C-alpha cells in the first residue's frame, strides 16, 4: 500500500511538472552550442543526438522558449572579435533557414511575439570581455547583433578587468579589479542595455562591478561557493550583494561547480586518456572541447563520476535561503561542459529540474519565476524597449 501511495505521488508530481514547465517561459542564460557546432563541424538545425547536448528540435522538446547563446573563445584565439562575429553568423544562418522555429530577437515586442507563436527567442551572451579587443565601440556592434549580456572576463583577463583565475595566480602582474576603462565599459553596457555578467570574474572585479553598475546584473552560470568551494562559484557575501542589486544567479550544471569531489575524479579520468586528448589538441581544437569529446567517447566512465541532481538542488536551496526565490534562474552551460548531474544529460531534461522544485514544495508562481520570470525582470530593467 505504501508503494502504491509513493507511486501515485510520483505520477502526480510528474504530471504537475509537465504542466507548469511547458506553461512557463523557460529562459536558459548560457549554452555553448555555437562553439560546439563549429568545433564539431555540425549545424544546430541538424539532429545532433549523441553529438551535442543541444539542437533546435530538442530545445523545444525540453521546453526552452528563450536561449541566450554563448559567444566564446579562449584567450589563445588571435582574433577573438572576428571569432565572435563568426559564431553569431552561424546562428543568424540557422534562424534564416528556420524562421518558424527560431528568431534572433532584438526588441521586447519581438520577444513577446516569438513566445506567443511558439518560436524560440535567441539572443547572444559574449563570454569574456577580451572579445571586444579593448575597443569600447564594439559593444554597440554587439548590441545591434543581438548581444544582451557580456561576461566581463572569461578565465583569462582583458586589460581592464581581472578574472577569478588570474586573481588567485601569484604570478599575475596585470591590473586587479576594474580599471577606469573597465568602469567606462560597464557604464556603456548599462546605457546600451547589455546586462553585466559577473560569472568568471575575480572577487576584486566583482566588487568594483557591483559598485559601478546602475542596473541589475546576472551571474549567467555560477553556483554557491559554500556548497562547492571553487573560485568560479559565488561566496555568500557576493550572493547577498547580487540580491541587493536586484540581480539573478543562474545555476550552472557543470559537475565541477556542483560537487567538490568531482575535480579529483575528473583529473583521473583525463589522465587515463591523455594520449587521445593530446591528439585532439594537436588538430587545433580548443581544449575545453577536447575534454568534452573524450567524455562523449567513454560515456560509462564519464557517467560514473557525475554528481546527483540533489547536489545541484543544494546550491539552489542555499541561494534561496540567502536572497529569496526572486534571484535564481538557469544557466546550464550545456555544450560548454563535459559533465552534468546524472539526471540532466541534455536540454530535453529541463523538466526533471522542474519536478525537483515541485518535490521541494515550491508553488507554480515561484517555479515560473525560477524558470524564466526572474531573468525577464532583469532583462526589462536593462532593456525597457
């Protein structure tokens, strides 16, 4: 009898999850599939099951209504701005071929229209200030192309801001925090409507940015340091500051930012496949995608070291406890990571996250806020038109 009651409860939660999930506007603030498609020589409008975490058809299967596509390259690219243009060109081409499925929306009216017509809203998030190559006028070009946030740093540092990687590096000799030019960049971003993103930045840059911005900002793909103490995650005082700023912290699904034990397991996994990784790197592929390809090649080994969804939910609970339900969202990092919690394999698995929220007792209203409403509020303050 107890088994039947439990089964009925699970079925009820599952049905409720499907209902609220697909009625809500689901916004993911960070997906790296454009880089993944270029590196793997595929297109987003192909069937990419077994190749990518994402493709156009599976976005809809997972209930994604609004995707901010990461524009990224590492610090080793010779012309990061040109690479950024190339990545945006690839999605523009996909949208041109599939106008009934996806649109690069640049106004609030276009966003609303697309959602009403069940067309995916696409915009861009530039992952790293190095991609403007110290030319502030490129922010204007980015905005016109559909860029609606910029991560101030990636793991490398532009001349005007320091990353989390460099701030903890005793050999780093560059400027720490935001320079005067860095503050000018934030002011231009505020004026244009490009949301300030503080994922990847160093703590000094974080505090300089939050003192400089006049608009709510986001952490497009970060978790809680007190649960998983890595420098890419946010400490409690930073989380509280984002809440006071009116911003949103979008949960990152990467296992290494979810589970503090993952990095050791992953290092051993990579060591076992060093020769193959080095062979991929020799072809010119970017390091992050070499790791991803090896993880895809050995799924059983990769699966064995992944954390459980419950560990990601601990980050969610912690942030909500500190600053409330109005300041949490989703920034999966799909296609930019080689590992996520076991239950979140691809973009079709978003309803599993919604089911976890229901099991925790959150109302439909609160769930809709987390899935997209909180980001939309921040977006509208930054972009009233």
